[in-house]
């Protein structure tokens, strides 16, 4: 009976933690390189930005600041989860000039950002100067953004956040689909608990036909694909 009670208690605690405290999240794209890579597995802190009164009473919480990395439900399809960096908060005036971010007229320190494409793109690199035309811009965002423009700056409304990927040339972010509502924010990435380079596995080729050699082949390539230096690294 004691063992069953201990098991039940463990399960209840685990369910509570997974439901309310942390959530596992896998990086599916290169939009946050080099901060986060495809094949990074994260633990997401779900109470850091706690909205409910319960969490505010029990645990310390923080308001969302510029440069914070957040995990959120994609506004266009809330069943999907995205991870991006907060660039501008409510009331800010934001624009991009030659790929670099300006908030309230001041160029931001974006040393973490990567720029991989030499070819210029008027919309992507000089937002919102380039207008809101293009196959990747949602119609809803096209209509909303035009009401929030003041000259060459976009004004972030109350309860919303403007986010970008650190991989500025290859990120589907607020430039294309709009703001992240505060209620869509799930939490912040806490640490990378596992990381593996899928390219290494893809290049490994087909395993040998016999069972023992096949097992050795798979284990060897799995070990070689692991990015040990990224594991248990905090996300900043």
C-alpha cells in the first residue's frame, strides 16, 4: 500500500509540474539561430510571466521585457507554438533600417542576431518602410498594421508584443503576421536539456543488415550527433 501511495504521489506531482510549472518544447526551425538550434530540446518556465493571481501570490513573476525570449501560441493558429525574441513592448514605436532594429528612435543592441543572406529584401530588412505587400504577409495583419503606422514607425498596442527571430533573414515573425497577444504567451525557455544534430544522423546512411552491427551503427551515430556542449545550458 505504501509503495502505491508513493507512486501515486509521484505521478500527481509530475502531472502538476508538467501542467503548471514547466513544459518540454522542441526547436523545429532555424529562425532563432544561433541562440537556439534545430534539435535543441527546451524546458519552458510557465510561471515566470504568471498571469493568474494565484501564481503572483505564491511565486515571483516578472513583466515581459525587451530582449526576453518567449514561447507562445502562434496567433494565426494557436495549436502551434513558436519561440521568438521580444523586440518591442506595448507603447513602443518600432522599425527596422537595413536589418537593424530601432525602438523609440534608438538603435538596439542586437549582437545576438545573425544575418545570413547578402541579398536585400525591402520588406524584411526595412520594416515597415517597404509596405505590407508580399505572399507571406497575412491579410489580417495587412489591415491591422496600416492603422498603427505613424510615419515609418509601427506603434505596439496595449497587451501586445512585437517579436522577431534572431535569424533575421530567415524568420517568420511579427513582420509577417503581427503582434503576439499577452494571453498567448506560454512562458520563457529555461534551459536546453537535450540537443542533437539531425544532419549528422541524416548523413549516417543506412545501417548494416545484421542486427548487432545495425545496433552498433545506430548507437555510434546517435552519440556522434549529440551536442554535449549545449546540454543544460540556460537560454538567454
